[in-house]
């Protein structure tokens, strides 16, 4: 398990020279340039300022990391053999300091708009644990062997999601545990770490997708081989747009991280009909349109066994020449070598006589050229051809057109699954086909059945970035008397420095305070140069004592909810560090207390902690 001290990870630290000698880092184009600033010790110091890479030893049967636990580190196996597996049951750990009574109070706040029957609350229900802490992993894969030179824990380290599997030492193991700041130095250079992360991200997303649950493990592995991972930096993505309206639809997309907005352009402006987070899927036009699709075909009504039916997807020529698409027998001398042609012009289907000696008939009448329609009959001497229509499959159908625009609201990762590969698998699996059809129709229904109030609520949620928030401190302005008891209680619990401000945007009667929102994909945790900011098991963002006060996390928080405080203002400052005078502070959800102190101290029940997606309703906008 990860262990930390005031100066970094707990364990036998590795010097810069030792890290540089590892094959994993030798292959990097960037490691030699950036690692010295992170791991290098001062000339007169025996140890580095921040212990970012440590060596750990594990005995057979010992757990290296545990499924469902939050973390911010990755592991590189150096010696021995380990196994990654999913336990029969994955449960979130209890919150330190929380009692069943406090959970019941919080649950009441979270669900005051619901009518569910009362029952004993559990920690995941209260919103203090991400819904992804309870794994939905594909158990059909079975345990996976980890060998020396392989890295694991990448998803947790890069995206701060819970561990996807438990890793256990099978023999005596030596592993290096490293902070994300170490991986950040070499990610993006096209090295082995990037390839390993992308391959893991694709496989993990496909196996965990509920949409693909009816496919076998081997079928999903086949999809993984042809799928790609897209981010805002990918060549296929322009200004955050994954695809635009009215463009060809040739893939299905699964959301791995971040949030995707689905919208349409209407006369009154942009119409947002949904936003999708991790685990969502979009782009169903490419696979399973909500309505049946058909196409026109040309068949021979008089000699059905002599000619194969042809789809009218390109010009079709009838005649005796070997180059014709409908080749009549050579002994039919009355028919021209290139007698007539069926072609499309500006969306219409035409029949054109190619100066034949014995003419071309349309429904019994001689024509030079004419527009065709379904059911028409084309006469070519003794042969009669007809225009028919047939249902087409998702595989054979021409590429559908996107009915909406898909764009990322923030940093995101989506897995692109080619429609052709997925369509073939889905058509052979009735359950998978039905699941895709239901999902596609549900998304279409969302676009056209929402009331004006519901649409306004959705737009407000997106505007205030509440779609990415899991635990928000709201103040009911109709109850609040501006007594500031909530702010004082927060300061008393945190070394005299309040962790939130009673100010911010408003949604109806509620004030959205400047307090940590426990974002699903927290931007504040990206790029910390010393890896001192991380997620705890109860969703709070924790800043470690080795914070160097660089202000990067504060600058990256979109809501201004991280503050920089002078160390001299803290009642219990961290151990002194040369050149460090500031410390980042953030709401920690009062971890260790029997509930949020700001909520507890409010004498008017105006301060509430909620999951905005469950709590807020369109009526709140009035």
C-alpha cells in the first residue's frame, strides 16, 4: 500500500543515477532532460528534496495495491512475479470519523428531492465515493500475470481513478513506486509508457463498457486491436470537437475520462441535449440508427436467376460488353453492347438510353432519359429490370450522417471503435444489438422530448460546470442570514484558515460557494511538479506536506477553490523547506470529523452538501 511522509513516498529512495540506469527510463527521449529537476539531490545533500521514486520489497502473498482504492502512483515491477485480479467483492473503506448518524444526515441532504424508501445509508450512496470505486470489470479475463519490466497502476496514476484491480506478489517481488510527476516527465514522447497507457486504456474501457457486456472477451480483444484513444491533442480532434453535425458517421465512441457535450445547431442557437461522463457512449448513428435504413436495388424481374441483385450505390450499365455491370448473354444480339445506364444525379435516380438500336423502355414507354422511382420497370428487349428496395444491415449500409455535434467540455479521453468492426460483432449477437439499439434510441429521445424547463436546467448545469461536480456546498439564500457561522466553523477546523468562501455563482435560490466540488476529473491534480496533491478515499482532495507552493493547482482550478496561504498564518505549519513560503489549501470535506463542519454549524439549515445532478431540479430556476 502507498505510504507517505512529509518529504514524499516512504521507502528506499532511488537516486537520479539509479533511476536513469533503469531500462524503462533509458528508452525515454525526455527522461534525461527533466528528471534531474525532480529527483536530483542538492550538491551538499544526501537525499533529494522530494522522494518521488522508492524501492519496495514484497513477500509472496502480500498485496501491492488494492482494487477500489484511490491513489496517485504507478508501479514498475523490477524483480519477481505478480498477479492482477479482481476480488469477488470490492467495497469502499469506511470514512475515518464518520458515524452512521452523520451519514444519515448527509444522505438526507443529498436526497431531499427523492421519494425512495428509507434504508440504512452506505458510504457510496452518500456520494463520498466515486461510483467507479465499485468496479464493473470484466471477470471473464481472469487473473493477469505481471512480469519484470512491466508497469501497472497507470490509470490511477494518470487519471486519479480508483485502482482497477488488486495486485498480489506471487513470489518475492521488488517494485518501484513512483508519483505521477515522474511519469509526466516522459509521457507524450511516444515512448513505451505512452504505448502501454493507450493499450491499457482501450482494453480497460471496452471490457468495462455496459454496452459491450454481451460480447465475449475474445470479441472485445478483437475490437481493442482496431480501436484508438482520442484526446484533445489528437489529430482527429479540432478545438475539442470529436465530430460535427452532418459529417459521415463511421465509429462509436466510449467516454473514458472527462465530459462530452452533445448538441445541435438550431435557429435559436445551440441546443444542448445531454452531456456524458465516464462510462457513457455516443455516436450510435454509425452502428444502430433508431430507424430502419433501406436502399434501392436493381433486379431482373423477367430472369431472376440469371442476374444478381445490385445495390444502386454507383452507376449500373446494362449490355453485352464485358465492362457492363448487368451482363446479358452474348447471343442476345438485339441488345446493344452498352445498352442503357442507371445513375444518380443531384439526389435523383435516372435511366439513360445509350443510343441503343432497339431502344429502352420505362414502364412500357420508349425513353431517351427519365427519372426513376421505386417500382419502375425498365425494358431492354426481352429482359425486364425493376427498381426495388431492401433493408440493409449496419455493416452494408452507406455511412450514416451525424445528427449532433460531440465536443469535450474539458480534458477528455474517448475510445473510438470503428463501426464496421463493431457492427459485424453486434449483428451476430442479438443481445448486443438490442443493447445498442436501446442506447441509441434513448439518446435520440433525450434530444427531442425535453421540456423547456428541463433544457434550461441542463444548460445552466453545463454553464456552471456542475456536470463534473460530485459534492458541492450550496447555501439556500432564502434561509441564510449571513451570520458567517459556516465560515468560522471551517476556519476553526483547519488551523484558523477557512477552506471556502461564501461567494460564487447562483442557480435559482442557491449560492454555489467557492468550496471544492470533488470534481469527477479534477484539473487541479494534473501536472503537480512534485506530486503532492491527490484524492483520498472519501473524495476529498488532499495536499501533502511536501507542497512547494508553486500555485499550479490553484491556477488550474476553474472555480478558484484552491487558495495559497503563507506558512506563517498556519497554526500547525508543515516542516520547513528551503525556499518554500506558501502552502496550497483546499476543502477536505472535513475528513476526520463527524460530518462537514460548515453544514453542522449553520443555525438555519441553509448550508448543505449535495450531489448537484441528483439534488437540483428545473423548479430551482424559478
